[in-house]
């Protein structure tokens, strides 16, 4: 056992010397490799954290949302629908939600205006999300102007600002009274933006949804399960953002590995030839190349994942921010909670370290089974 | 003779220690995130919210789960349009239901 360890140490020592002889090339390779692992790990960590947080937080979302479609567009839904919905067996309660989007021409940001059903702000005041406060540089007691449906400017006093802890769910929220909502968007007597339905038994959701759809063919129904699955799907491996971002990175990694697997440089071939000439066995050469691959890939994996962790959870994935931010002015500045998915890190390990190690060994094995003289002369 | 091996060993050990520290930081952060998650969940329940606020660029990326395909001529996720977030965030799965496996 001791001799086996000594052998590994000797080969590793030789490998490190060999790597240091081509310092520039190997450092560049390590940098590129680390960058690829960093990008893949950043995407994985960020999306996994968003998925986990969404699944935790949105468990409290309404069980069922009913929207109305008129002439191919979502339209306010009559509150008269509520009575018939409440008549359906299994429905505990049903209420209208008043909410809408408001484009603020002052800063060019979009807000989500919402009327809380209970404990909402008094008429003339608003409670704003932290993102709105940032965009408008507003604090409690300041006045925000909104352009009303009649064209008149409506001034609302900021009564409260939601805590920065709520950034991920309420960054762009403007909570206001039903009267102010009506003044901004026009009176909506007997109408709501959509309806929320609560049921006694969650297993009856599908049946109740079908009954609502039968009674009101102009509606579409979104279940809480569908809301949860949306985030699970959009931020999963197969989801849009991951698939698109990972595609480029994986392709780059394949090119690096392919370059390694497709052959050795003249200098590396000569080195193998000399080693064989001085008495190294094929297995020694392969062991040396295994260590070479392991040194580079393990270093790149650990450094890449650590940098990705810092990037995502200490700097709020700043590199990806422009993707989600797009042309928006109001951008939620949330700090993701580091829910680490160990299986994803393991998958990343096998996706990056193993193929590279194999790609390093194959051409070396080809070179080491050839006659040393031929290898040194550069003949295959 | 063994200097480089030892240096590399120490280097890898350092990285492993940092890795363990990273896992410990994550575990502690998740444990300490209880109040934040509770506050978010409280707001979701109180205001009957349906989505996370990840992007405020387009309605279908602000309210991902309320996006739809069926309203005529409406932009939708992955449509050829000019919002970067819309081009990257896919449509919700309930819009991609198939009627059955054909293969």
C-alpha cells in the first residue's frame, strides 16, 4: 500500500513539473475551464434557488384564479359570476381581485397596482414595494402622481414601504384603495380583474375547475399547482433560460475536451516517447495523464463552483441580471437564498471532470502504445 | 522531491475546506432565511399574489403563470419579440399540454 501511494506521489510530482513546464498554456486552459464551470454552476445555483424559493413561497398563492377572455383578450370579469361559482359544491369562498399594470412615464417603469381585499391603504395613500421606492426615490410621506382615466393627475401619499425582505414577491407592487384604483383605471363597478376561488378539498380542484369552465365558457382557469409547476419548468434543466444559457457553455466545453481528445502536441508526444525510452510503462504514462487531467479538472471544478456561489449568492447573480432586466427600469434587487441542490453539483462534477479526464487519457494511451522511437520522430 | 505534491495537496485541501465552508454557509443561510420566507409567504397569502417578481419588462414575464397563448396576436414567451426576458423565459407547462402520447 505504501509503495502504491509513493508511486502515485512520484507520478503526481512529475505531472506537476510537466504542467509547470508549459505554465502559460496550462494556466490559460485552467482559466477557460474554470470560466465554463463557473457559468454552468452559476446558472444551476441561481435557477435552483429560484425554483426552491418559488415552491416555498407560492404554496400560499390562491388555489384557483379565474380570468375572463373577451374578443381574444383578458377582460374584467363580472362579479355576478361569483354567486354561481359559490353555488358549486366544494367551493368555500370566492372573491374578486382588483389589479392592473401602470406605466409610469416619469421614470419609464411598470408597476403592478393592486387593491388588497383586507387592511388596504386608506384612500389617498399607497403602500409601495421596495423597487417602486427605489425607482421613484420615494420615502414615507412623499407624494406619487398617477395619471387618471379622466386625464387628471392623482396624487397619492406614500403611507408605507414594504420591507426589502419582500423584494422577490412585491418589488413593483403599489397597494391602493379601491376608490383610487377606480380613479386611475376608470370605474369598475361590478367588475374585477379576475376571481380567486378557495375550495374545501384540494383534490376536488380539477372537478371544480371543469364545472366553472362549463358554466362560464368565456373563462380560463389557472390552478395553484400550475403556478408552482410554471417555475419548476421554466427554471429546470429543460426550461428556456437554462437550456439556452447552458447550450453555449456546454458547446464550449465540448470544444475544449475535443481539442484535448483529438491529439497531443508535438512536445507532449516527444515527452511520452522519452518517458517510454527511459523505461516508463504504458500504465505509468496513462497514470501521469490521468493525474494531469485530474489536477486541471478538479481545480477548475472547485474554483468554478466556489466563484459561482459567490457570484450568485453574494453578488445576486449580477452577470445574469441584464437578461432578466431587459429593457425594464424597475428591477427587483433580491438576494437569493442559497438552496444548494447537491444532486446538481454532483451532475456538474460528472459532466465536467469525468469527460475531461477521459479526453486527456485517450490520446496519451494511443501515443504510449506506439514505438518510442516513432513517437519521438513524430511518426504515428 | 515531494514539495510540489505537498503544495498541490495543500492547495486541494484549501479548496475542499472552502467547499465545506460554502456548504456550511448555505445551510446556515437557509436556516436563517426563515423570517424572509415567512414574510414573502405572508404577503403572497395576504395579497393573493400568483407570481414572483423577477422581471417587470412584459406582463408575461412579470406574471409567468398567467401568461397565455390563446389571446389573439398577443406576444407570448419565446415569441419573436424584442423583450430579452421574454425570449429566455419559456411558457408555463399548462400551456404546453398535449392530448396524449403519440409515440
